C-alpha cells in the first residue's frame, strides 16, 4: 500500500508542475522572475513532468511489475535536479537581479527522489519481478 501511495504522490507532484509549466507559463515565469525568454524552457520542463506522470498513470492502471528502471530513473533525475537547483540558487545565478529564488527549486525534486526510493524499497517484490 505504501508503494502505491508513494507512486500516487509522485504522479500528483509531476502533474502539478506539468500543469503549471505548460498551461500557466506566464504566471509561473512571473512568480520566479525568469523573464519572458524562459517560456520555451519552462514549457519543456513541463513536458518532462507530464511524460513521467502519464507513464506513472499507465503503470498504475496496468501493472508495475518489472518497472524498476522507471523508478530508478525517477530517483536519479530528481537527485540531479535537486543538486543542480541547489547549486544554481546558491551561485551567481541565484542573485541575478529580478530572479526570485526559492528552496522549492531543490526541495520539490528532493521529495520526488525520496518517494521514488520509497517505491523501490517497498515495491521490490513487484518491481524486480521478471516475466518469462
């Protein structure tokens, strides 16, 4: 049950950011002061989150049997995202005039990383099952 709960939380988190980046682009950019030129990259990030969410939904509707690599990818990507965002916020880029930084930039991916690791740890019996 914990495994599926963590998957649902990952799904919700990815849908939230996908929606914000793709459909609320102007508001998202304004919130963080990215500037109008960041729209394409903001929306591109949203497509990655949307793709991950859609695959999670398919896995929940069908089966997570053998899907360990998907959650390994999710954990690795989120760990890299958290580290890079932390590094960026605490560098020159975090103090650019007009840019509004927030710990959300590294805390959200860190939480997603932990949730993916929870899925890997608690869902071992299904995730690492191979079908012959």
